[in-house]
């Protein structure tokens, strides 16, 4: 069996899909691309999985759980913006 390591971005995207109830990353990104004002976002701090709706190009949104400017939108995490 082959083992592979996912990047932190990939892990957070998968967690965001799970927390928001999406069955696939494609479903999440389609929703994010179709809405022009906000999209799902997640905190990038290890151990913090706070989610919010942020601007599609957000890379340093405020996390209300851990207090950092670490919330990143799904479109940025996926490399689409």
C-alpha cells in the first residue's frame, strides 16, 4: 500500500467540506464560485477548525475562535484565486 501526505491546505479543504456538509470538494468550490460576495472559509491554525463566510479572495480573515488573522477562503486554498 502506498502512503502519501496531504498538504495543510488540502487537509483544511477536506475539513471545510466535512464541516459544511459537502460530499465533494467540487461541490464546495462550485458554491464558492457561484456566490459573488462570500464563500466558505476556514482557520489555518493547527488544531483550530473555525469556519466562516468570507470574501472569495480572503487570506487573512479574523478567527473568532483563536484570535488570529488566519481564516482563508476555499477558493484561495484551492488555488483558484
